[in-house]
């Protein structure tokens, strides 16, 4: 089972700043099969990135994903107020089981 | 527009059973694998179970294996999760989620709003 560890647990930034969120896997993720989701309070998760670097339909180009192997990054350039939320990574390279990271909370400074 | 609507949650006592349903619309259900993912309020996401388009492949998290059964009825545009021997640690919001693939487990491009299961005496 691939364990995903996200860091930091909480990230405090100002609107307009750049956010860098990390997701590290305990083993190589085959084919870079890693996705990122955004979840706001009271809402279901929303797909942002799949295949480590591909933006999902309708996702702003301020969101970008990168990385390979065991280290992956979600970058949000020029934070907007609506970007403050919890972000999860998910691997599907060695499913089952599908595994999620524990989440990074992005909060307004 | 893709919609997933979960139902069947509620308050049950430890050891009881419950069946969750997810009604799909806006897409052809039998073109996709489907999943259940749960979330304890205020906590992270936990994958629970997956089923391929034709029910030929199913998978379960170790935490529910032997107690939960996933199934689907494509003709009724529905996904189900039968949960037996419920315990307090099963208390969570249960989401139905659509895969982008038919037979393999990938990622989830659409989610329902969830149905809350509370296990308490």
C-alpha cells in the first residue's frame, strides 16, 4: 500500500501569494498516477489535477501539478479568496487500495 | 449534467446493518467504474470500496472487508453499499464517486454530496 504524506499540514498565506503543497509517497507511483482535489467546507471534493500534471476540465490555469516517482507538488499561483480550502492528493498507481494523503489546509494569513 | 445523489444514511446502533444507495444521472452508468469514499466530519478522505462497470471486479479497504458489500444496478442507474456489523469507527459521511475509467481504478471526476452514517448506542 502506498502511503501518501502531505506537507505542510496547514499553510497560511495572503491572497495574491503563491502556494506550494507537497505530497510524498512511500513508494514509487506507477505512471505518475496521482490526483489532487480541493474541498471547501460543506462541499464534496473537486478534482483539480490528474496524472500528476493534467488540469481537470474547468480548472483555472493558476493551478498546476508537477512531480514524479514519489514526490509531487501542487502549486497555486496568485491565490484568490476562493482558493482557501483543504487539498488532498490521491494515488491510483497501485490500486487497490486507492489512498489519499491526510490533507493540507490552506488558510488566509 | 452529471449528478450523484446518495441516500440511506442515518443513526444506527453498533452491530446493525444499513444499505446506502447512490442514484446517478447525466451520464451512462455502465460506462464507468464507481466508488464509495467516506470522511469522518473534520477529518480526511478514506477510500471504502470500488466496483467495475459490469460488477466483474470489486475491491474493499481492509477496514471494511468482510462487512461491506458494494453492488450496482446499471438498469436502475444505481450504486449500493451494504454495510453489516457497523461499529462506531464507521461513523462518517459516505460519498459516491464516479471514476473516469470503466474497469480499472483511477480518479474521481464527480462526487455526490454524501449521506451521513452515525453508529452510536
